C-alpha cells in the first residue's frame, strides 16, 4: 500500500513539473546582432526595437542594463545620456529620439562612413523633425556613440516634438554643445568644452567679401584646425578671395543638405554653406602635412550635419 501511494505521488509531481514547464515561459535575452550588419541595418534594428518595446526604457534607467541596449550603445554614450538626463530640471525629452513623444515611424538615411565611424541622418513622421546619429564600429558590431539633435532647417525653434527645450543648455549628446551666431543668424553643434572667438575683418578692401572668422579652441584652449569663414556676397564674390577649382566641384551629403567642397589652397578644405541671399559660411579645415584624421573628420561631419541657417 505504501509503495502504491509513493508511486502515485511521484506521478503527480512529475505531471506538475511538466505542466509548470509548459505554462511558465523562460525569459531569453534578445539575440546578438550578426557582425556583418551595415550601420543602416543596425540603426534600423535599434529603432524598430525601441519603438515597439512594451514599456518605457527610460523608466528606472532601463536603457543602461537591458541586454539589447547594451549591444547597441557604447558605454561613453550611455554616460552622456545619464549626464543629460541629470541636467533636466523641468521635463526634458527622450535623448534617443530627440523628442518628447514617440513618433510612429523613423526613417534612417544612408551612412556617411569614414573608417570605423559613420554618420547617419534620421527623420521621423513629426513635421521637420530630424537628427543625426554617430556610430562607431568595434568588436565586429556598429554601436551608437552619439545622437545630435537639431532644429528644422530655416528655423531657430525645434518642432513641438523635438528636444532642445529652454530647460536644457545642450542640444546634442555624446559630448556636444550648441553654438549660435545671432549676428549672422546660423547655428551648429560643437564638442563640449570647445571655446569660440569671433575675429572681424575690419577695413578690408572692396574686393574682400570676408566679414570675419569664428575660431575654435579645444577644452585646453588650444586652437583647432577648424574655423568658420563668414562671407557677405555671392559665390562669385567668395571665389575672388578663395579661387574656384579648375576641376568639377566635389559635393558631399550631410544630413539632408548637399554641400560643395573645395580646396582653393594646398592643405585647406572649405565646406560651403550658401544661404542664397548674400550670406555664405564656409567651414575651413587645415591639414597641411597629412590627410585629415578620422577623429577630426567625424567632428567636421557632425558639425555640418547640425548646421542650420536661422530665420
């Protein structure tokens, strides 16, 4: 009799174990993305996950420890997000989408890749809402290293769903800050800690259309090889001082803007931003003895992608 009771008990426990195993799902971590994904595919995968996540990854800092997020974000960018969120005093915005509300769709544009870094333009279904994502390739994977938020072109205000709010003094992530020139009505993002100095050109000859230069010094007050040249006049006026190339003008796409690139003097590259009404701003990059290194080029690309003429 005891053996029969024991046997029945063993069968009941075995059935209960099987039922438990069948009814309670075992949580699994999201699969690691294959190492051969392009920057565009990786970013599309990231935002597909982010928009469809059943919850809010910003709550309780879940973006820091969720396995999928850890696979797609660099540690430096996570720290930048932490710092930005800590700076919010009233409200704020979601730094992964540069908005206060989730859009319905996110479109990732073609990557501008230089070595192990890539800049990707991103647009949402919010009117005029766009931003730039910088990615870095390491350990066989592309990861997000910075997200640069920007106001819509031709406006000094972000769209209603876009981030830079009066509550925050930063319009970019991953070590970036805004620079705004009120006199000549333009803005762009520059690395945090950089200092700017405007040097006007006074009493210049009639042939010289240059109004002045914006010089950039790094966080150690050391001059960088980058500067802005502000020109009043047309492209022809500009070419009186900076000769036009004999060959066809190179053009590169930054965000939604196609920018002419010229080298009027050896070792000096000029990226031309023409407002079309008598004002032209050129980003000058000096590299006389060797090509521009990948880190400097990534900074140049991000500055140009964030550049906006203000109304």
